[in-house]
C-alpha cells in the first residue's frame, strides 16, 4: 500500500525522524490557515505548497489546467492562497503518473527549509528497501539528492552506496556511520545523519514497510538533517497489524477496478493488453498470461480468483474484466480442485446472463473435478461461449478470435 507524503512524514516523525514540518489542507482557505499555524509553530515566513498524490516527480510535474508545478514556493502568506488554488482540484501530470495525470485533492503546506545561512543547503538521497536477492534489507544512499535514483544508477552508479542489514543483528552503529561518512558529512551534520538513519530504520522495521525513499534528505544551512520528501510503501500482508496505518489508505489514488476486485477478495492487477483472463491460482494465472502472449495477444489483466472460487467470485471477476474497455476477448482458465468445474460454469453462465449484451468472445477452459459437467453446462447454455479442453486449444481459439 502507498500513502501520501504528509502521512508518511507523520509516521516518520513519530519514530523520531526529523522532517520538514507541514500541515495538510484541502481548500485554499484551509491552506492559508495551515500556513498561519505553521508560522506560529516554526516561525517560518516562506512556505512550500506541495501537491499530495501517490506519484513522484511533482516538483517538475505540471498541473494541466493552470501550468503550475506540483511543488511551488510561496514567499509570503499572501502567496499561499493563489498558489494553492493553482494546484488544488487540478490534474497533475508527472513522469510517474502517465499522460492522464492524477487529480490533486490535498496540498501540504510545508515550511521552507532551504533558508540561507553559514553553508549552502545540500540535498542527499536515502532509501531503505528489501533486497530480495540477498534476503535482507538494504540502505541506499547518494550525494545526488533530488535526482531520480534510476538516472544516478545508470549514469554514475559509483555515486550510490549500499549497506546491507543482517536481519539477525539489525542495523549496527558502524553501518550508519559508514553511510554518513560516504555522504561526505562531518561534525554536527554527521552526527545528525547517523541519528536520522537509525530512526528511519526503526520506523521501517516497526511499520513492516517494504520501501522507504527519502529524496531529498536535506542538510540545512545550519547543519540540520531533515526529510523533505517521503515515499513510504507498506507490505499489504502486514497491514492487519497496523490498523492506524491501514486507515491511511486513499482509495481515490488507486485503480478503481483493482479496488473493486479487492472488495470481492480477488487478486487483480490491471495491465495494458486486450485479452482479459480469469484464472484460479497465481501460478496458473502466470502460465495463462504466457499462453496469451504466445498466441499473439497481450493480457489485459492478471486475475486470480483464488482456490475456493464460487459462482459469486466468478461473476465478480467477470464483471471487473468487462469494465475494462480494452478487452477484446476473455479467456477463462480454471482448474477444478477445491472448486468444482460445474459450479464455475454456472457462475460464468449466470454472470453472462445477468450482465447481458456481452459482445466480446469468451473462451472457457475447465479441467479437473466435474470438468465434463462444466463443459456441458457451457455448451447447452446457448451462449456465445467457446469451450476448450486443453490449454493449447484455448490459445488457438484466442488467436482465432483476435484475428
Ligand atoms: P517530488 O518532486 O515529487 O520528488 O517532490 P519533493 O518533495 O522531492 O520536492 C521537489 C523539489 O522541491 C525538491 O527536490 C526541492 O528541490 C524542492 N523543495 C522542496 N521543499 C523545498 C523547500 O522547503 N524550499 C525550497 N526552496 N525548495 C524545496
Ligand atoms: Mn522527491
């Protein structure tokens, strides 16, 4: 699960991570109130207005309707309202949102932390994530803060340092110091960075996160270390242990079909292709997607209806696939193990009838328990459903209907 920057910063702060302070607002008027409050709390007189969407690249991104960037500086209280107005309610397009962009419902009014002082403010990159190949967490850091880490990795990989954390002993002091040292820090800033890394790692572990990306981490002109941005990715499978975090979910940021699938207990991932598929079991779903590709199609989705699929889940899955306008054919591939094929067939027929007017060809392959009864139900239903017996047949039929 992803959360917004303002929510991520709240979590980080509760674990002692020093952050760029801010207050969230959903109207220009509340943005002004937030700025006044922030001025009372921090004394800041310059503010940053930051669009809250589940995507990065906001600083360089543009609000379609107004041309404003997604992160802008307001150099007085008077500027906060018009600058918030230019972002709120607009559609922000960044390199991560795709051309359609994302609607901005909230802005974070943050303190400007790039104030002048004894030294220049300097941006760093810091992230913690799970290294699946090594089976442990890794801290990644770079002096190239504010840049896309993918670009840094491609052009100057030597500027990224990595420190792997042994899960049995946890983050060690020498490791945090090694990272801070590699970033070229010294004195007060070095000490603060070591503390920052420790608090950040504590937050990462305690929240069962799978990725933290703080880009940039800022060394202020008076040598404070602050999280200016925060991308936090949580492990869905651990959310039941974090009810307070689970409540931070913002469904408006997620794909509506994926949300609907989740509510029906279906494991659905929307893809860009034209062949919808409904399968039971993740492994069979992967194999089915391969078959679709081999037959010249592109999968429109991944959909695992689960081992215990019944007529209702089949119907729900069917409806979700049909709501995707790109779908030109549907392949249903069910292995009847726990679920019986006749039940699935009934589910398909029921769904077909209740949805009505389906003009995409449907290829059904049922194997396993009661497969023959299932095929019979499909054949006798009088519906334009093609039943296939073996997977190769199914693939051939997908090819035929796409031709
Ligand atoms: P992103 O573009 O979605 O990654 O959003 P960030 O939160 O990283 O902000 C984008 C950029 O805005 C940062 O890299 C900074 O250069 C700039 N920025 C953020 N906060 C401040 C601030 O307090 N003052 C100034 N002057 N710039 C800021
Ligand atoms: Mn950023």
